[in-house]
């Protein structure tokens, strides 16, 4: 398949967002003649969208979905009382009671492993399914989904097909060799505040009336528009301008207005950045956005780990459990993959001494992931770690194994290849012949 050349800069500013949108759905008008072959997407795919809950920094597996109460206080700290879920035999962390009631809808992969303890390299592996290094910078799952199920795959919305709520992930280049056309749009702002100010769409203190006045003044001062009436290029520009303003003033941009949701539902999600990001993700899925990442920061807990967990885990529990339940009640869970993971786990043995004072380090040897919806079966556990959560002892699952399963559900053939700008082909998913350990297809939950 021939790929689209990189366009635009390496980052998104308000000006770039509007310019890209004005050029016809992020450049699709300007470059559509460069796409001789459409991406191969199976029409009967179970999943159409992904909500990725990215636990930026790496969450502790034994405090969340792989508890080890018998390991002792040097491993559990005060979180030594896991709770039963509504799935027989499945226990999770004691600060996740709402998720315990949703366990029939998700599956836990306790055998995740890659052995890398550096943030950047581990993030690259988990989000691309490839090891770092070499001459190729691989695209993230979000960029690949945007490529296959985005504009070139038939998506026609004004809102970009790959959204990050709210800040860029910052560990690696998400678009990789696909170029900035497939870079995610980071909304900025905070959906937990009274007004969610989305970069490029809304501005503090600028009302709808003021935006309309600005547009009117722009037209009054635009002599070129008057002198070139009827020119085909001008007509294309005017159409692009209309599309851009539809995001700012029309129906498309209203998707970011959370005041349209019932106050009781917003309370269920939690009136905080993460909870409202989960609600925003549900709204984006219902709008047909193929890929949404919730960049949930604050999990790199080298110091005072348990104080942070006492704050963060109840917040995560409420937002994530409500998201899964809300998607199920409204219907989109059947076609939406919810993928919870970080770049690695955290050291099972607590570092009690100064300066850590009860901290946990990086741990790539064993960690957990959670998947729900989009064709994944719920109520299952895949893989196991040892009695202290140090290493995987059965059914190892590597990031590329899990990503291959998600691609399959999204109707993307995991054996597909993408053409690098230098002309050679790059596999979506590596294989044993590339020197990778392979855990195999996730038949237990597919």
C-alpha cells in the first residue's frame, strides 16, 4: 500500500489545527489524489473504535489487577486486602470496588511482559508493538488505526480521527514514519472544569457572538476574496473555511460541550479531569472517532506510592467503571475496545527507606493490561505471575500479541505491511523471524 507523504509541522498549534481542518479534513482534500490504494479493513469487523486509557508512568499491577496478599507487607504495603469481583475466582485491588462489579465485561491480562524498565523505550514497545532502535520509527496503534479507519478508510468527520485527552503523551513520536498527518490531536484544556477549552476550537473569554463578528470583519477586509470571485481555488478555500468554522460555531464542535450531559451522569463519572475525560471519550466514540487516548498522568510513583494510590485509585475506579457500564448500557461497548495499560508495572517489593519513603520503581518483567468490548470476551484472566508478582510464570503475553488481537477485531489484518517513505515495506506486527518472542494469538478472549 502506498502511504501519504508527511505534511505540516511536528506539533499542533491552534493555527495549525484550523489550517489543517480548513484544508479539507486535515489535508484529505489536498492529498487524496496521492492515495492510489485504500487500506484493507474487513467490513464485518467487530470493533470500530478504541478508547485507550494510558496510565502514564506505569501503574502497579499488584495494587490493581494482580494482587498478592500472601506476599506480605513488604510487597503489599497497606493494600493487603483484595476484593472479590462478580466473576468467580477473580480478585482485584481493594480500592477498585466499582470495577469489581464490572468484571464480567472486561478481561485481565496478568502475563504482560517485555523486560524493559525505561519510560521511553517501554512506552514505544507497548504503544507500537515493536522494539525501539534500528532505522525505523514505527507508528503507534493510534496512528495505525487512524491510517486504516480514518480518512483514507472512509471516515468523513471534521474532528480528527485520533484524539488525545488532554495533553500529548510526550514519550515518543506517535505518528512514526507515517508522518504528522497521523499525529494525534491533543485537546488541551481540562474537561473537569466548568468550560472545556479545546485547542483550536474554543478560547477563554471569546463568545460565539464575538467569533461571528470576527468572521464578518475578516470578510469585510478581504479584498482578494472580492477580486477573485468565481475562481475555483477561491471556491475551494471558502468551502474549507466553512468547514473550519463549523467546528468552532456549528454542530461538530458541540461534541466537546459536556454541559449537554445530565449532571447526575457527570457526577457518576467523577467531577475531575480523568472522570470527565472518560465521559468525553464516550461522546467521541458515539461521534464515530476511531481512536481516543486518555493520557492519565501521575502513576510514576517512586516516592510515597501509597499516598498517591489512596487518591488516584478511587478516581480511576469510578471513571473507568462508569465508562464501561455507560458504553454497555448505551450500546457502543460492543464495537468499542477499552484498553487499559501503562508502559510497565512497578516493583512488587516496596522501597521503604529514604528518599523513597514507600515508593515503587519501574518493572517491565511483569505487568497487567485490561481489555473490554469491541469483541473481547469479558470475565477472563490470561497469564499469571509468581507469588510476589516479580515475573510471569505462565502464558506470557507480549505487547505485539495484544496489539495483533486488537487489530484483528478492528478489521485490520495483523499481517499487513505499510510502505515506509523510503520505499521499503514494514510489517504492522513483528514475527519470530524478526527475532521476537511470540506469546501467540489471544484465543482465550477473541
